[in-house]
């Protein structure tokens, strides 16, 4: 293994793989009510094709993989893909980002297939509000999914909440209280004004404001986590078994430490979530190109990683919605 780094000397070891652009929810910050134009079945990489890309990437130095979507669990047979990826010796961490609604049916099988960890997106603890934010979902499905995941031993389960002013920001203390009562690991994410988002452009609650709202719960101490080295910074309330993390793509963006590449469901490598630059791997895969060609394309994608995004300068993202590129 050689180890990869981009032209800004950032080490690159993490591949996020979107396995589908389809979703069983329509979150207001991610998708329009009517959904988005869907890719056809033939456009989407097969599990074998995804495996081929992951193996080539692993040979170059990628050792962490996350499966995402759309909603990854709406694609049939996801444990089969996990099993394929788990068979790649040098990949030592396979994780999943999901809305959690289907986890009760799949958590145990995913664990058995080799999945290590799960992040579950949940933006409210109120049933009626859950319906409004997701435009269709049932809070109980996600809560049961969280419990099934913990029971299956896929720990630590992280709960990701996108905080939106006037929509769910009053629940910041309620989520934090779950780190005390239930040992949840909660991460608050700053809302990004991206294409597909219909929640309004002025929904940002800064991390500074989020922390201020948590003052009544006691003094948070910084906390170092062992598993996963993503962009969150972690804290702990006095006596809590769970942790509170903050992901701040806008007010304190973490591009300088970005270690990732993204593979879209239709086989494009994206050097950056928020840039439209894409390198097509599907054409090479379907032409039966040698692995060396795939590796060259992966290295090219890494070389094309930009230094950072411009959302903090008031830029609005206009490209493919997150549901298509993996959020
Ligand atoms: N369906 C899965 C889920 O919801 O976890 C995986 C795909 S989703 C696109 C991945 C992540 O992107 C979720 O945690 C979601 O909250 C986040 N996301 C989507 N739109 C966002 C936005 N406008 N601002 C911040 N995060 C966003
Ligand atoms: Fe679906 Fe996830 Fe987007 Fe919500 S955030 S619409 S669950 S892809």
C-alpha cells in the first residue's frame, strides 16, 4: 500500500459510495416534494462494479468505506455488497449512513456481513414534525431502527441531526438530553443550502449558537473519540455516557482536513461533494478496462480535489442534489 495524498498534501483514505439515488423519504432539505429525476437501473453500478472500484481504490491506499445514497437500504441485497467489501483485506472500516427506517429488518444481517458502524439521520423527536420534515416518514420506524442497530452490536451508533432555524432548532437540548438518558451519540450538522433543499436559504444555526442553547445542561468537556475520524468535534455533558458532536460545513469548514472521495450511484468519482467536477469510471468498467486504468482515474480524481468549497462566502450549491451524490 502506497498511501494517497492530494495536491494540498491531504492524506486520502476514505471512499463514500452512493449505492442508489432512490429514497423512501423526501426530506425538505434534501429533495423536492416530487422527488428528482431518477437514474435508470442500467445507469447504476452493479455491486460487482462497485467492488471492482473499491478494490482498486484499496490497492492505492483507501482503507475506509461508507455506504450511502439516496437511502442505501432501499437497494435490494445491500448485505451482499457489504460482504464483498469486507473481503478486501486492506479495508478495515465499512460503515453506513441511513435514515434508519428499514434497519429493523436489516441490522443483524448487515453486522453479520461485516458492517462495522452506522450513522442514522434523525432531525426531530416529535412524530408530527418528523412527518413534516421527511414529508412521509414515521418517527417510530427510525427509533426502532436505532434500537435494532444497537442491539445488533453496530456500535457506536451515531445520530445525525441537521439543525434548521425555525424548524427543529428548539430540539437541540432534547437531543442532547438523550446523551444522558440513553447514551446516544448525537451530532448536530449545520444546514447547507444545496440544490434540492426547499427549507429556505436562511435556516443556518451556527455551531456557536447551538452550543449556547446547550448551556443550561451543564459545562460540556471536549471528548476524543477512537472510532471514525470524520469532521465532527466532540464534547460530553457531565455524567453523560453518550457524546455530542458538531459538524460545521459552513461556519468552520473542514475542507483543510478532507480525506475523502465519493463514488456516485452512476459510477462517477467526485473529488468534492460541493463541486460538479466528476470523473467517469463506469465507461471504463463496462469496457472491461484493466485495473491500472481505474487506478489512474482514481489518482486523477484525487489530483483534482479542490482546496475547499465556497458556501461560507454566500455561494449556493446548484449541482446534483445530495440524494444523487451521497450527502
Ligand atoms: N438517506 C441517508 C440518510 O438520510 O442518512 C443517506 C443519504 S443523505 C443525502 C446523507 C446525509 O446528508 C444525511 O445525514 C442528511 O441529513 C445530509 N444532508 C442532506 N441534505 C443536507 C443539507 N441541505 N444540509 C446538511 N446536511 C444534509
Ligand atoms: Fe432521503 Fe437521506 Fe435525502 Fe432524507 S436526507 S431525502 S432520507 S436521501
